[in-house]
């Protein structure tokens, strides 16, 4: 970090990621949220075969558990959910909604767990307790009076397979295809782009693949914060001498060096392991140009000496190679280096390392997907892997890094606005009704419909939709215009306070808590980033006797809404094995579902590309073109910077655990913007200047962050960064990938000036 003067809350942090700093932070989280003895027992059950799945990241569990299988951020997620703090009806009696809207997001969630079903009283401007039966009856009456196409069914990635499946069955029997989902805001570009390229919308690399790879190329992600259990894997890969090439605008500490808290020697000696063998700071918005540069270098190496491309694989398994080669040949090195911010020599060095590897994994995160051409970005990664046949063999493949613990599973069991004929056939076969085949709303389309007044009701299973979305000011105003809003949540957040005509807030069981139904204690299931499905069993007493499980609440709403339902809701909720039997009936890939989850570690869903089976329209893997180099549309002038949003180390998605971001040297604040020192100087600014950040869009609306502090930071010239969700106000609702609907959070054109 380049610093020219002392700035409050900004200082250099030189320690490695992980290590004693992570253990201290874990201890602090435990001390502020839970009783120590209870916390230790709970944390030791995290990600264990007989325990519960961490509510945090979706990195898979090791088959052979070690002493503990949680990380610092996972511990924060667990203690945040299993907190001793409570938000009973008396809290709402003491605080109006108008008052609570003045609280910070951190303060709202830090109050603790919701304990009672609540209904908003507009006359008092307060939430008041309501009986479950009365709440369900009111929802049913209102939904029956609405056109199903005007109702939005939102789902968060923390939702289990069982709850998500019942939820989509409820919505589809009701008549809606509107499924805005948190995946729309993160990896929808993967879900849309990869099926076109390889016939499969998920990653292809099992955890064991990292034991066999000869090279990792990591693009656009920060695992130390967003999928921290991955660091143990990268630590092991680095220690066996495998090169790890990182392409990311910021030098993230966890990708530089990491101290594994489970390594006694490293902890005892205060040591650390280098992670990246090569670290290339690509410009914000320069991913497509960099990927095309690597591929162009490969083709030039092939032309010069041969033996670089896997010609046999390309001939047998792909289509579109000649078109890709022609596009790369027509793209100049000058435009590639200008677009990527990287030199030709740097990109050629990546190509040489890639050509020398017989088994390469490319990992990527939302730095790749959250662009207005995010789908094409993902497809360029697939192109790169196809050129050397890096599918269908150990240690090779594509690895999208899903953030939330079951965002992938929700999609697999039917949370999608694009229903397939196979899924509709399965629902009809299982439940005796055929849902609509119409395409519904994703997250952006749903919010646009709510803003326009054409959607009247919103039901949210988890999440903080208005805060997570782009253009939150417009989203907040839109949600206040709803006829009905229903939120299922463990904790209070800002979206719950954007009350409409009728607003209900339901407290749900968390992952850590025991879920007892008519047949006894239940397990739910989740799918990790590598298509492994496993059971999760909480054991803590519920935070309140008034809590219900998400499947039970979904069933309660469904029964109240659908008097002629074809679904045995009570029977399904009584025994979650029956829900899993129904999932298996609709989706045959879940063969032997209940038996599979009773095996420690669970079971793997089929991954066709690993068998060299390509379920594309052509039956081949497809090289997909991206014309040009700019992944975020037109330029906006020489004075414009490209800003990426990012998460601090003290947050998970929209949940703020605290106000520190220690690896980046930020403490006790979030009102900062990271800018290259030369870019600051060119505008008459310096480290510590108080600035305004204004979006450079030309749609006639001002979008501005006022009074933030500039932090001189090591990132490419022309690039900037600020925290999510604070910087979401700079992103228009329609600044999104046309194919996937994913908002362009990761490359926003902005101008900065003294405040």
C-alpha cells in the first residue's frame, strides 16, 4: 500500500493471511457472540460428517476430516448465526421501522436472532407479533387475489436443497416462473455460459483434482475472504511445487502468502507459504483481453513449433476452432496489452507455463462473472482449457468458485427462471401437474418489474435483496410499493424494513440448530462447488420455540394458498426423506439420494464433461467467440477510472461481521476508495483526500458516493475499488450482462474529485 500520510483507520498489515491473526479473530468472534464452551463444541461439528454444513462458503469438505474443518470466516458465520443475542417482540415495540432504517447494516444484524413471526403495523410504524396460522392465511388470501405472474419468489444460497425444492414446487403449482435468486448476482454467467461451451453449467474439478494438477491459473477471486477453506488446498498445492499463476487487479494477501492454522510447524515458527508463483495485476475490466492474449500466444507458439495444441482432442470433441483462431489472429497485441494492462511478455509467459502443463485447472470468481459481458468471459476460460484438452482427465478442468454454501444446489433442484422440458416432465410425473414453460424473472428483471409496478408481491427465503442489488436506492423505493412482502430470515436486515402494504417477517431455524419434525430429527442437504451432495444436521436448541424450518414455512404458505393442491405438504415436511425421494423422482441424477447422503461425505452428482460427454446442441464442446476486447461496453473518457466492488475480510455477502479489513490495512471503517497513487496525483489528490466518486454513465441520473476517503493502493493505473454493498449505488439496475442478467459490479466507470 502506497501511503503518503497518516490516515485514520489505515495502516500497513504485513502478516500473512491465516495464522495467528485468523485465530485471534476467531476468538474475538466467539467472545462477542457465543458462550465459549458452547462455541467450541459447535465449531468442532462444522463441516464434519455427523455435523452441519458451514453457512459460509461452498468449498468442499475433505473426505478424511482433520482436527477441525472451519476457517476464520466460517467461524464468524457460525457464531453470527448461533449467537446468544436475541431480537424478541419487545425489541420491535421499542423501535419503529423509521428509526431502525437509520441504523447501519452491521448494527441491525448484530442485535441477534429473530424469535417470533412478525407483521408490520403501518399505524404504529412497528413490527408486531402474529400467530403463524393467521400469517399464512393472510398470505394465502393475498396470493389468490393476484396474477401469479406478478409474484416474485426469491431464494438465498443458504437455503437447503429440501427447502428450495419445495419452494419452487409451491411457486410452480401456484403458476409463477419468477425465481430471482442470489446466483443471478454472482455465477449466473457460469450457469448460462458453460452449458453453451461444454454442455454443463458447473465446475468439472473434484477436490481430489488439486492433488494431480500441474498448474493452476486463478483469475478474479480472493479466496482468503470469499472461499477461505480453499486456502488449505492452495497451501498444499504450492508446497508440492505446482505453479499458481494469479491474475487479479489487487494483490490479495491470501494469494501472496498464507499460514495454515492447522500446520503446527508453520504456526510455531511464525512461518508462511508463498501461494502465487506469478502474480499479474490485470486492469479492472481487462480479463477478456488477458485471456485472448494467452490464447493468441498459444496459437503463435503452435504456428512456430507445433505440439502446443491438443489437435486430436480439438478434432474429436470440439467445434468452432477455426473461427476462434481467425478472431485471435485479427486481434492485435497492442489492443490486448492496452485492454488488459499486462505486457505481451507477461501474457506469453503464462502461455508457456500452460503449454508445459499436462493437467491445468483454471479457478475463477466474481471478478470474471460480474461484468456486462460476464458470460463471454467465462466462455473464454472454457476456450483456453479446450485448446489443450483439459477436460476428462485428473487434475484438469474448470473451477467456478461459488460463494454461498448452497447457491449451486438451489439451481440443481429447480430454482431457475428458465424451466427445462425435462424438469417440467419430472414435476408432472411426480406431482400430477405440469407447470408453465414460460421464462420468468431473474433478479434484475424482478426488481425492474417491482419498480414498474407490474409485480405486486415478493417472498424472500433468506437474503437481503434490496441491499445486494445494484441501484439500491431505486430498489428500496420499489419494494416500498409492494402489496405483499414476506421474508424468511434468521436475523434482521435492511430489506425487512422496506415495508409495503402488508409485510411479514418469519424467523427460521439456522444450519446449526436441531430441526425436529413429526418423524424425528431431520437432516437437510447441500451441494458444494464440486457437485458433492451431503447431509447437514444441526444440534443446537432453536433460538426460540417459535422458530420453524424453511420447509415447514414453505408448506404452510402453500397449503394456505393452494386449496386444491396436488402436493402432500404435511407428509413431505413430516419426513425430509420424502422430499428427497421427490427430488430424485423429478431429477434422476439424484439416484439413491437418501442412501447417498448417509455415506460420510455424501455423493457426487454426474459431471458429463469428465466423461467427455458434451450436452450442447451439437453434441460437441464449442469454442465461443467474444468479438472485441472490452468486457464492459464503451469507454467514457480519459478521466474515467474503472471501479470494482469488493468484500472486506469482516463480511460475507451483505452481512457485515465487523469494520476491519486487516489484510488490506483498513481498520474500523468502510468509507474508503482504493486508487493508484498516480491516478490520485493526476487529479490533484493524495492518500487521505476526502473525495466524491461519481458514476460516468450517460443516462441522465447522478449516482455518487460522497465524502469517502481515498487510499493510495497497489492496483493498476486506471483502476479503483470500493466496498460492496456501499458502492452498489454507483451501478444502474440495467448495467448487467444481457445473457445472464448478472450486474456489472466489477467494472463501473467512475470519476473522482475532491469532495
